[in-house]
C-alpha cells in the first residue's frame, strides 16, 4: 500500500461535489476506479472533471471545497 | 503534412495576429492573446511573424505529427514533451513523423503557443486564420480543436536550424502580483474622487471566468458614481451610458463592482461606461494571467503609455535580431 497525491491538471476553482446540494464525489474509504470523477475545476465558465488516472482507495481531499487551485497543486490522496 | 489532434486540451484554438478592420461591424480583432509570444514562436521555426499557430490555455493538447516538422512552444511555461521526453520551451525542436507532442502541468503563465514550420494552413477568413469561437468564424470550422481533428500544415517559407532559442532575458516574465497600466479615459469623470482613488489603490484578483472576450477582476471596493440624471438613451444603472464603441483594452465596470478588461474576442460596443483602457504594451501580459492572480491597476498618462509601447517595440526588435535568418 502506498499513498499518492493527485495533482490539479489546470488552475481554477476546485469543487468536491457536482452541485451545492449533492454529496461529495468521494468520501474517505471509497473505492476509486480509473476514470471516476473526483472533483470539478471551474475556469473560463467551463467545469472540467478531474478523472482518476489510477485506481485505489480514496483517502482525503487536500483542498477545501470551492477553493482556488493552481495547476500541479495536490488535490487528493489515493491509497494504491 | 498534417497534425492529428489526439486530445484537444481545455480550449486550443488556431490564432494568428488577428483580424483588424471589422470591429465597426461587430467582428472583433481575435488573434493571439499574447502576440509577442506568437511572433517569437513563428520566428523560431522560420515562419512569417503572422503565421497561424495553436494557442493552448491552461491545459496542453496531445498532437500526433504525420510528417517531420520543426516545432516550438513559447508563452506560458507549459512544459512540452515529445514521446514523453521533456523538450525546452522557447526553442525550435525537430519532430519526426509519428511522434506525439504532449504537455506537463502548467507552471507559469496561462497561454502557450505551438508554432510549426509552415504554419497551420486553415482557410483565411476576412484576412485571418484566427478562431473567433463566439462568432464561429475562422480557425478550424470556427471552433476550438476536438479529438480526431486533422490540422493541415503549410509549406515552410524558409529552412531554419533546430535548436535556435529566444534568450532568457527576452522571454517576458509573468509577474505576480501583476501590474496593469491604465490610461483614464472618456468616462473617468463618472467616478467619484474616492472611487477613482480606490480603483488604483485596491488589489484585485482575476476571476475564474476570465477568457478571450474579457478579463474580469474582483475583490476591490465597489466604485461610486457621481450622481446625475441619466441621459436619454442610457440605462438606469449609474454605470450605464448612451451606447458607445468599446476599444480593445477598455475597462468597463458594470454596476461599479467588477472591472472587465475587454480583450481579443470582445464585443465592439454597448452601454457600460469605461473608466479607461489598459495600455497596449500590457495587453499581452493579461493573456498570461491565471485565475486568482492578484492584480493592481497603475495610473499612467499618455506619454508614459507611448514610452511603454516604444519599449515593447524595441524588445520585439531584439527578438527579431536574435533570430534573424
């Protein structure tokens, strides 16, 4: 078991959930499959899904919901 | 000779130096948001400065070349990789048929320019190959690239060597916090003295929705207007005026809350007052600003604006000299 951090592919505003009244995409302990959506980054009026490129178990978000992120900034931890 | 788009990136478009001359008809300038970076990219691969290249914002595309080509990436620090091997930015490198150009995470700036010897040979529309997405004009079918697109390449106008590079000192740094110089304009008198002062005193931040049409800023104090009876034809909000032409670079503040600097794909007119314009020498800098970048507006007069324009022209001349063939 190794814990890896996954980085933001682009700058913008990071969201944990698809809408304010929805639960977060992942909660600690959830299984993550390749292609799963872990969050959304909003920039230039576009919401880009952050898709998992590796499978594992979701540990935690490293950025608060609706916080500003820079490209390359660690977004969440994954146990692989 | 062509490039196959494997992944398009966030919004990658074909851009050249733009489509001036039709703004009075509502067709904007378009063209590269960072014109200096586009010129340098074209010079590096032996193209004319105004050849069409790709503008990639925040997230790079993945491109497969069907023929050998000379390529360069300038502008933002979006690290290019050829078949996974890192390549230097601001430098011409050779790509072999079948190789894939991809990009690492953005490190600095916002927009990278990918120039290929021969240029991107889409049809010119009203004298330009630039993409105006809102008007579905120019570029590749008037839109951003999609996976599966094939981009035609032109014939290189001259042969240049690989490995040529723009000296570090001539690559414009992306300053953080950014400072944008503003020349107060025709409607400056609409603001109260305290609003005029706070606009320049406050630190603003680039809003995430900032794009090729305009860069929106927030975080500064709201601006107050000098009371008046709105003239016939103007809207009821104190930030409204009788409709007027919007210059490239003009700063409007709808409702007095969030300044918007109009950029290459802006609308050409409307009913918001403009407090002034960002000077032409600083417009490229805006094209390299990421969301949330702290920004200050700095007041300048006409002579300072013209001096800055001369300085920018001299810098471009140095780039031309460094890359002359």
